[in-house]
């Protein structure tokens, strides 16, 4: 047989190894020779021992397991039984024995494959490799060769789709899997779909996806794909809108539905998603893309997720709905978005919110849009929250209203703050005369400038605190001297004395 005759395509099918019996009696002398062949430190002794072995099973054991290359090949050369040769070819721990056994069996392509797979690239090995034509042998090389160049060159020579398919599902090298899929002869879309669904590498998946034209298969892949980039590439290939609709409505993966929502522009479909999708993030993304007021209002009033409601309320244009949401939603951010929605413009709406809300922050937000004093007066009288009523004071200057606040004296601090805004002395004196509260009387005295009025109050008022306030404002030493001697309160008398000293 010529040197390169071995590279012709094998006609035989690979034989399955028969199970080797385990109960064979091995002569003691053979076992002793095996022991020497395996363990002797003297290589010549090991070689002599192998040459003297006649038992095929001992020779097989040595061929499969001995580390010394020469010894194991000598043992393999003793194998004559075809079943034992197959066992050595398929199960030896060493590729040289496997290659030798395959050659002995006439499986020349397998013999070559063992050499190419397990050795680094060399001119001699390349010369042998270049003669290989059998595609099954090339497949084994493409899958298992240590040298990447041999793997790549072997793949380039394979055209059979069935062999390429087997290679894709077995090769660990992702570049080989990808290149196999990209070959023109790889066309089976069922297989391509299976690869896209099961392969671990994104580039391999994409290579398969790029060759699939059946949009229903692409939909099934997209439904299961975790990688957003790959999903979006698939979506770009799908032109059937019904398939897109079915996927966005029925995919079990929320990420898939979310990606689809971002590319869908069908308002009706987006409304259905906004109302019915199980995932709040998907609903929110759909809400961002719709303008249908009925749907937006439905979401804002009924969606269980506060973020979805927040997204919807920002886009509502009906002011009555916005007021209702501002007053009644459970979430503070939803209420705030309703109050700050640019479609809410009428002062009456903001007044309505400020009066009826039970949330101070919403009232404060509403009052930022109120300018008229009359509106603040209305809030003062009607607001449900006392804190809101008090917040109106900075925006009220009407003397009648301020006096009403003081005389009503529902809250002393509030009344005193109202009094602080009045500078008209005649009105202040009249308020004092109403004797609303001692603290209010003291504050009134502190604001009166008329010495005659202060002296009169000093002489008549029974409150030592009021008289003290008068003393601090009076400049007449005569009056102060009289107080320092005659006032019934020792404290007030001392205040008057100190006042006299300060005026000297």
C-alpha cells in the first residue's frame, strides 16, 4: 500500500467494541512479564518482557495504559484479535496507540485524525492532513484538533450539512461552530433554530439567526432569548405585525415584552399593554408612548403600581381628573405630578386642591400657583388643614381679615402673627380694648407709640405684664417715678426704676 493510499475515503463503518470478558484466566508467567514491562527501571528488561508476552489481553492492557511509548506500541503490535484492536483504538489513553490500532484495522482516516488532532502543526503533518478527504474524519479534526489552524482548515473542507450539524453540536470552539453555520450548505432552519435556542455563545446564536427566514421560528427564539441585543436583532427581522402583537401580548418573559414595547408604535396595542400587562415596568413603558386620554385616566385611577400611575398622570390633560387625583391618590408622588401637570392652570382648581386636600405638601404645591389675596382668604376660611389655613397669612394684607383672625383667637400664635402685620395704631388700640387675650394685649402695647394711650393703659390695666410692656415704652420720668413707687407689682416697680436709670 502506497504512503498516501491510506487517505482515501473509508468505506467501512465504525465497529462497536465488544465487551472484553473480565473473568479470563491469565497465566502467572504472563502476569509476571506484564509487571516487568510496566515497572522495571531498565528499559531493555521492559522491552524483553513485552517481546515474550503472548497473551492478547495482557498486551491490550499494556497498549492502553503504559506511559513508555515504545513499550505500549510494541504491545499494540502484538494484538491480532480484531475486537481487541478496536478496544485499543477506542479506549487507549494514548493517541499513538489509537492511531496505530486504527491503521491496523484499515481505518486509515481515523488513524490520521488521531495524529492531526493530538499534535502541533508541522510540515510533515500538514502534508498528511492535506490529503484527507473523508468529511467525517475532517469533522473529528475540526472538533478536537489541538491546533486551531487544523480545526479551521478541516472545517473549510466540509460541505455535508449533516456532518456540519453534528460538528456544531459537539465542537467546543465557538469560532468553529460559528463558521460551520455560516457555510452555504448549512440551510436547515429547524437545526438553525435549535442552535439559536441552545448554544451558549451569542455570536454563534446570531450566526444561526441571520440565516433563518421563517419568522415564526424567529418569534420562538426571541421568546426564550435572555440577551437583549440578540432579541432586538431578531425583532428587526420580523415584519409580520401579527406575530409581533402575539409575542408582546403572550411572551412569558417580561424582558421580551419590554423590548417590544420600545419598538411598537401601534397605539391600540400599546393601550392594551398599558392596561393589562402583568409587569409594571412593561406597563409604564407602554404608558410613555400613548396619548389616549381614556387609557391614561384608567391607568391613573386604577393601576395598582404607583410608578405606572405617576407616568400616566403626567400625560393627562383633563383638569377635573387631575384635581381628583391630586386630592385622592394614595401616593404622594402621584398627587404631586397631578398638581404640577402643566395642563392644570386655573387658579380655582388650585384653590379647590388647597382647601380640600388632607396632605399639607399638596396644598403647599397648589398655593405656589395662587396669586390673588381673595383666594388666600377663601383658603383661610375653608381649608380642611389648620396648617394650610395658617400658611395663607403671608399672602393676606386685608386689615378686616387680619382683625377677624385676631378677634376670633382660635390659635394664639396665629392671632399674634396676624397682629404683627398691622401697623395702624388706632386699629391696634381697638384690638387692645377688646381684651382678647393677655398675650395679645401685651403685643398691642408693644406696638403703640402714643404716650398718652400708654399712660392710660398703665393706670388702668390689671395685668402686670401689660403694665410692664407700657413701662418699657414710656419716656416720662414723672410717670415712671410714680409707677416705681405706687405700682402694686414689685416686679413692675423694679422695671420702672431700671427704665428711669436707662433714660438718664
